[in-house]
C-alpha cells in the first residue's frame, strides 16, 4: 500500500470514528456533548420546569388512529404515539400530562410555552423546521388519496398519477386543517373541504350526502379507516400513494435539553425493539 493509499485509509478511519462517536453519543442522549458538537448554553426553560414537576405537558389531537384516539370506554387518549411517548418519558423517570388540543394549535402552543411537546403524527417538513425542533423520527409515512369503491366505479378510476388529476376530474377532496396535505391540494388547485379534525373528512365522504368524494391523508390513519369502514361493509379503495415525510415529536426551538433527553430515550426504545412492538400492537406500520 503506497503513501497515498495510507492517507486515504486514515481519512476513512477518521470519518468512521466520528460517525461511531455520534451514534454512541446520540444513543445515550448526549448528542450535545462538547466532545461531539458545541453545547447550546442558553437556558431550556421547558426542561427546568419539567425537572421541578416531573411532568411533561404534551398536546395531541386524538382523531388520528392508530397514533392517537379517544378510548370509547374510558375517554382517555390512547394510541401508538401515546404509548411511545409515555415509554420515552418513563426512561427519563418522568410522566406525561396529556392535553386534547386541535391539531393546528399544537405547534403554536409549543412555541408559546403552554405545551412542552407536541405528539400528533407530525411530519418533518422544511416549513415546520423553521417553527419548531423535531425529535428523531419513529416512522416514515405514505401519502394517500382514498375513495369509496362505488365512486371509483362511477368515475372509472383505479389509480391517479398526481393530485392534478383530481382537479381535472372535478373531484372535491377532504382533508384536515393545518396538515401538509391541505397545502398540497391548494398548490395543485384541487377543490377541497377541510375540517379541524381528521375523522370528519372520512365521515363526510362515507355519509349519505357527502360534500367530498375523496380524502387526502397519510398512513397509518388511512389504513385504519379502510379497515374500520370495511368491517362495516363500506368499501374504501386507494387511488393514489407516494412516499411521504418522516414522523416525529415536536418541541420548541429553545428546548434543547428536552430534545436531547427525548432523543436518547427514543433511541433506546428503537434499539430494544419497543417501537416495533408498539407498532404491531396498534397496527401502526406504515
């Protein structure tokens, strides 16, 4: 091996060592260690309060099964992300105070300090990264347009190639306020109707006098709807599907300590198989 090859090998080993250090530090919640990157010296007021109370205030919109929903018998908020966030908090010897908050108000409440964290199927998008910080993702979703099988037959639709096809067909689409899907439908010029919660869109679509003929949402909630209504004899089909964004929890920009601690806990839950187990429990695979 020549001198040039030795230098090249040394560089490769150096990069590999840095990557290993980052992964190990990240796994124990020390990604802000001075040995890895410069620490944020500003005070994390959210974490300071959490340390005093032992409680993380978390907002969620429980209309997004199986990530979060209301238990019909107990009235409590349950679901995959609920179990996952509770498990992460337990790793930190903390508990969560769950608050029922409209989806489009969660980020504002996190920014304003009324909530410490938002857990509601949040996709990591460039526009949201300007507003809040995200934990490591726990899933990567698929974006889907669903439609009653009877409507598919009426319009002779099996699949569409793009959202613009919905505009061409003159189909009004339902979605949820504040979701990325709402913005994408607007950009494509598609006629739409949006609601403050996700369930209303699909409920409207399957009603006797619907205002929308399709619903644009993402997995795993679309899978849950197809199964739920299928069990009632209402057949819903999938006409559009494409890879979408990673999904994670949100915290305020200044909540660097809370973010690091939560990342460390989530990393452990991914590594020990808890995340996969919870996905299987709630049928939350995407």
